[in-house]
């Protein structure tokens, strides 16, 4: 992630309302630690699971670099986190999420969702000593690199696991800051850490507010696997829209066409080839309102949009969970159609059922597009029969 882009994002997000910011500050927190795994291993170390240590000194492998947690809460987090880090090898840059009981106040403990990620700077830039188990300071560490652990914590009724991709990306944005000299570091890294809730989570709410009911067209474009072009929006809003678009994308959920199916694609008529080409969807933002160059929608997208707009738009966890359910529902529809088409190769009654399903599912055109991407020649023949009938009857599938 480019440093200049990160700085611009942070500045643009500072215009959030005072009420929203206060709410996030009360429920969402961060912590950045210097990490030295050598200090936590061994039966004599209080942080070792074998020692059964449960004291404030129990997380000797971690040293606080920055946090906005209360002291007692941070201590609880450090204990739990140290056990996680020392239990097994964790790859750099790949975040993990776990639930942990933390002292939210001096008298109240509650469950929180915690994301953490191990980062590596190119030098020991923060000036933390590398200490051996004997308490002897070393000059530098392995390959003269310092390891850090960044944590983002939410006390809201939510799971940060839904946002692991965005959290991983945001965590990687810390690396350029960690590589700076200490004199240049303090304010920049604290500001970056403080902005994680609006950057990582708030894009869902901001996109819904901008799009309104037109969000159905963005969802359709994502299910279509289109190339999205955004114009007229600020850099931050454009990034928000593209993040929302990616949340609805089927990438990684559906299997990609196999190489041995390539020959089946060439058997399509030339008039059908356009359906397999990437579609460019253009959206323009003017005065905070989005409009699309053309109308992209279907009954399936209209139905899910009605349910989406009825939700609390500030509850980002429910929104993200609902978007995931949309993709699963679409994949279920696609798999069901594929079963019909496979059986229809030898059963004309099932061919009729496939036709009825295409009419009723609300996303028939989208489903046929995906079917053609990895269909056998036999299935393509069945699809051709269905499309010819639909065309002759002057019917539509959306």
C-alpha cells in the first residue's frame, strides 16, 4: 500500500461525524507490540504454557509500542496474545482472529473480537532491544529485522473474521511507517492505527449511503464479474465503492474453468461469444449520488437489495454477513441449474424443469453466463436448446 495513498485516506476520513467517531473510540481499539519470540520460549519463562504463568509479567515476548487500551485491558490482551503467538508458527502478513475475554472496565469483563498480524520491519527502527532469555541485550536480530504484532480489537457484537482480507491489507500499510526512523514515526503511526475502524469497516456504510437503492446495480455488476469504472468520486469514495464491489464478487467462491474445457467454449456460436467477454460497468458520482451508464439488474438483485436496505446500515457485521449470504445463494442457484442441465441431457422432463427454474430464479441470464464458462459440449447443446426456445417465445430471464 502506497504511503501517500494511506496519508490521503486518513485525512479524508477525519471528516466523519463526531458522534460516529466517539462511538468507535468507545468500542474499538488497537495495540502495536514489539515481538521477540526468543524471550517467550522455555519452561522457566512465565509466558510459557508449560509454566502455567498467569501474571502481569507473563507476556515477556511482547513490548507495547502503541495502544489506546486501558492498562488493565491491555495486560489481559497481552497474556492471551502471547500464548497464541508462541503456540505455533505464524506466517508474516497473514492475520488471525480469535475471541478473547477482556476487562472492558475495572469491574466488567466481556468478550471481544481480536485480529492480530505479525509484521516485519527492515530494521530495528523503534529502538527496542533484542533480549536473550538470560536478559542480555543483543545488537540487532535475525537479518537485522524487528518483528511487530498489530492488533485490532472490537467490543461490539461483531466478528472481525469477516473483514480479514481488509485487515490484512490495512496491516501491511504499517510496514512503511515501521521502517522510518523513530524521530519521524510517533504521530504518523498513531494516527494510522486510530483510523482502522472507518477505513476497514466503514466503507460498507459509506457505499450504501452513496448508492441507496442503486446498490442493486453494483451487486449485479459484481455477480457479473464486470470491470468496474468509477468517475466523479473522491479518491476515498472510489476506494469504498470498489471494496464493496469486491465483497460481492464471486472470485474465490466458484471454481474457475478447467483448461480441458477450453475447447467447449470455442463451440459457441459467434453471437454467443460476447457473453463470455468482460463487461465494463461505469458508475458516475455527482453531488454524493451514484448513477450508472446503463441499467444492470435482475429480480434476484432487487430482492436482496430490498432486504439489504432494510438493515441497520451502521451495523457493518450484519451487512458483510448478508453480502456473504448473497454470494452463497447465487452459488446454490448455479449448482442447482448445473444439476438440471446435466440430467436434461438424457431426460426431456428435466429439460422443462431447467427452463422453469431459469424463469423463476430471478437471475437466469447471469446463471447461464457462468454455466457456459465450464460446460461440456453436451451441456452447451442443452443450453442452446433452452435459449432458442426462450428467444422464440420472446421471453426474458430477468
